[in-house]
C-alpha cells in the first residue's frame, strides 16, 4: 500500500491527535512563560517523538511573562450592575471609568465619527461580513489611539464564554481591557445605546 494513502487513512482513524489535544486542554494554564506552557511543550515533544519525528528539541527564549489576576466589570449608569469578565493578556493593572461606546466590529468604520475620548470602548470579536478580518490588537489599538479609557472585547457567539487573546506583542498595553461573553456583550451594547457608563478593573502582573 502506498505510504501517502496509508498516512491519510491513519489521520482519519488514529486517536493520537485527539489524545494530544485532550492532554493539552487538561492543563490548568498554557499561557506563555508559565508552568503549563512548559508542560504543553513537553506533551508536544513526546507526541512528535512517538510519531517518529527525529531530533525533537525545545529552545528557550526570553519573554515578558504576564499573569492574569482578578477582573471585574461594572455598569455604573443608567443602572448599577456587575458582569463576569476576564482580563485580556497584557492588559495593565488598573481601573477605567467612562461612558460606554460601541465600536461595532472594531474596524475603521466603527470608529469613524465616533468620539471615544475617555470612553470605555466595546467591540465584538467578529469582523465585518464580507470584509477583511480585523484582529483584536487592531481594535484595541484604535481605541487607545482615540483616547479611550478602557476596552471591552465581547464574544461574537453565544455560549456564556469570553474570548481571550493578547492585546500587544510581548509588552503591556496602555489601557485596562476585559473580555466578556456574547450575552454580556449584548447587554453592554444596549447600555451604550442608552448612554450608559462602565468600569472595567483588572489586576494583572508583568515580569521579565
């Protein structure tokens, strides 16, 4: 039997990829620079070795290590209400208070003619239909450039889960930033339309 068809067949029937994925997701944390990150690398090295890859090694390199602490998000007007949130990687520790402003998908059009100075900007994880993909770093960067006091990233999908991801590449960001679920995002968008205000608070740590 030819090697290529055999390999393709094995890819569909072998449990190894699922077993490796399960082992990785079972780790407490795989955030870069933390103990879980090292254990994840060890899992991958072992899996590649068992698959027959030769001379598999890991190479250490310096990296600023960000540690996620507690995070809180409160709407302060027109109602007082608390929501579950997590700090986005490389968010600075701090508190931001300001009126809620929606930037939609966080694309340039979402900021056109919108005054975000001193505001808490709310943006979806999604991208405009039919348009180019807009990365969270772009959304955060536009909010910061516009003078926003804080940034809230909400999942485009329902399911009560926030979506995570770095705000900056290996350095701490300029403004507090939190991530919330799609359901919370819907509430925040509604509060933004009503002239609401919010206060995202993050407690994080960055070490060299």
